[in-house]
């Protein structure tokens, strides 16, 4: 399997599951506003860590891999979030799908790509320290 496909699949599944979970918590406990912040923090942490690991593993073309993965994960997560909300949370209808596939997908793609880029940047620091240290 291609690396971008694996990233798109897992990040899409993760984002779709988190969307459904946040919607479920919002319906059952409307006063729990901090759940959304915690969920976004976990999504950011997952992409930062994975991006850093890709840099540490020296994955070739990792920037383009993450770009393509983010473009695919956005609509995939949006569709999964609508389906999950419709089946598990409330009576979300197909009218929510258009919003999820446009604005929601763009936000999800940004929420995948930007933290992964930060992770790739941070993952390069240990490699630079090793190359900067004097060899004996």
C-alpha cells in the first residue's frame, strides 16, 4: 500500500470517529464544552507525532505524502462523521453531507496537514543535532 493511502485512511477514520464522539457528548451533555478542545488537541498530537516519525524514518517525499493524505482524509472524515452521527447520535440527514464534504473537509485537511508539517519540522531537529556533533 502507498504511504499516502495509509495516512489518509487512518487520519480519516480518526477524525470521523472523533467527530462522532464529540457530537455524541454534545447531545448527551451540552455543558461539556472542553471535550471539543481535548479532541482537537488529540487530533493535532496524532498528526504531529506521525509527521515526526516520518522524518525520523527519513521517508522519501513525506511532504507530498502528507499533502495527498490530507486532501483525501478531509472528505473521507466528513462522510464518516455524518454517517456516524446519523447512525449513533441523532437523526442527522443527508443535508449535513454537503457541509461536511466542503467546509468540514477543508478544515479537516488543514487539521491533518499543518500539524503533520510541524511534526516533520520537529522530527528533523534530532537528525540535525547528530550531524552537528563532532565525530571522533
